[in-house]
C-alpha cells in the first residue's frame, strides 16, 4: 500500500494522538522515483499549541512503524526558502484544506522547535 493511503487510513490516530492539522507526502514517492531504499518525505503542520518535540518524534516513529521505511518528517514552518516552493508545489495532502483544494495555502514562519537544527 502506498504512503498516502496508509496515512489516510490512520488519520484519526495521527490527528488526535499527535495534534496534526495537515499532513502530506512529497519527494521521490510523489514523483514516482522512489526505490526500495528511499525514505518517505512527509510534510506536517501541527495544530496551535501541539508543536512539541515529543509529537514530532513520536509521529516520526509511528509513521516509520506504519510504513516499514524511514520517514523524513518535515514541519511545514521550517521549510527553507530555497526549497519551499518546490516542496509546496509537489506535496499531496492526505487531509486538510489543501487536500480538497489541490494547493497549499499560507506562508510559513521559521518554526521555533527546530531553530538551529538541520531542516529541509
């Protein structure tokens, strides 16, 4: 089963347990270039007040267990300007406003949780 379908089947857990507002897949999986060794690139937005390190790590582990592959979980607010346009143009949301409208809405600020860390 593909990554997006697995996320969609488990949305209630993902939204309730980890405080997710919107989640989608991007990168090689979306472009059809993934190999068996590829990780799965996932873009996430947390609900207000739910952006915690514990939620980030626990969601990463949950998705890796669910998919049986490494997951590169990226908080949308942490996207660097040089890759923001590319990621937002190709992300396919599993749930949330853009999943219905087909596009991304809003600008992202630098996320305080990962300031100083290595992010995409």
